[in-house]
């Protein structure tokens, strides 16, 4: 199975900050990576697919990059509605696997 | 608007069975793979399994943790996908999400249905 490791597991940031979350795959997955946002008590929401493509309706303050084993999700200017947990997920091979999540909290 | 809505969750005893349903609307259901993803209380996301579309003969994939106990099926005439869960264990307790797979991976998620396995 491909293991997905996110770092950090949590972070504190202020409104307006630029935030970067990393995700590392245990083996190469090309660009077969997605990012999801989940707010407490809510279903996950798809943000990014193919490592860097925004889902329809997702604001451009979110961006993704990377290929192979190392990936990043960047939020250019953190807003109150962005405080949530973020997950990466690989869809290169079965079983499909998620990272452990990164909780973004208010400083 | 693309939407999926789950139902069928509840409390079940260890060793018991439960069938979850997911009804889709707003998109051509028969053209899409459908997946189930779960989240145990306070934990992260875990993929459960996939049902491919008619073009791919409705074939399925499962996580090792549920293979042999869970079965995913679909009825395109009802725009529905199902998760039959047998031999349930306490560790199957989770919110179960139905998801639509778009061009690449999950793009639409339902609100989830809660399954609790306890005596």
C-alpha cells in the first residue's frame, strides 16, 4: 500500500497568513493526488485534483503543486472560513489512501 | 447540482449486518464510478471501496479491512449505490460517506450516515 504522510499534523496561523501543507507519498504517484478540506461535523469538500488543478468553484487562493512523491497545498491568504482539516489522497493505485490530515487552527 | 444522499445508518450489534444506500441526482449516474469512504470518530478518512460503471462491467475494489465482509452494488435505474456490510465489528463504527468519482477522484460527497457497532 502507498502511505501518505502529511506535515505538520496541525498548525496555528493568523488571518492573512500564507500557509503551506506538505504531503509525501511512500512511492511515486506521478500527479495522481487530490486535496480535500473538512470542517467540523461536515463532509469533506474536494479542492484540488491532479496535484494542481482546482475543482470548479474553489477559490484561487488555494493552489497545489508537486509530482512523484512530494506535494504541497498552499493557501495564499488565510481567511476565517479556511480554518479546517486538510487531507491529501493518492489515486495512483489501490487501495486508495489518505494522509492523516493537517488541522489548521486560529492563532 | 450534483448531489448524493446516504441513508441506512444506525446501531447494530457486533456480527450483525446493515445496508447503506446512496441516491444520486444532478448527473448521469451510470457514467460514474461510485465510492464509499468512512471516518471513525475523531479519526481521518479511510477509503472503503469502489463500484465501477457499466462500461467497466460494474467491477469492484475494496480495502483489505472490509474485503470479504462488505459488498458494493448499484442500480443505475434508481441512480443508487449500496454498501452491504456483514460481520460487523466495533472498528467499523464510523460516518460512512458516499462519493461520486469525477475525472480523477472523489468530487462530490454526501453528508454521511452514522454506523455504530456496539452491544
